[in-house]
C-alpha cells in the first residue's frame, strides 16, 4: 500500500511541476497581436482555456492512476 501511495504522490508532484513549467515557459511569453484593443483579452482567454484544459488532463491522469493503484491493492 505504501509504495502505491508514494508512487501516486510522486506522479502528482511531477505533474504539478511539469504543468507549471509548461505554463511559465510556453504560455507566459505568448501573445496575440493584430486585433487592436482586444489583443490582451484574446491572449488572456487563450491562456485561460489552455490552462483549464491542462488541469482537466492532469485530473484525468491522476484519477486513472489512483484507480489503477487501488484496484491493484484491493486484489492483493
């Protein structure tokens, strides 16, 4: 049980650090231009949508991993 739990926590932290790195290095300097006063609104909207998609993907990965670990522990 402890190995599964520690593995789950390790993967969780790796996903958090990776997601933060992606957001800072790729999305941080990203900007949309050519729409006048709406540049910052479009840029912020795109960044928010991308961040929400990334969070949903991370939640799905963690849910699948949790289910796999607990099924393995229940069988043994």
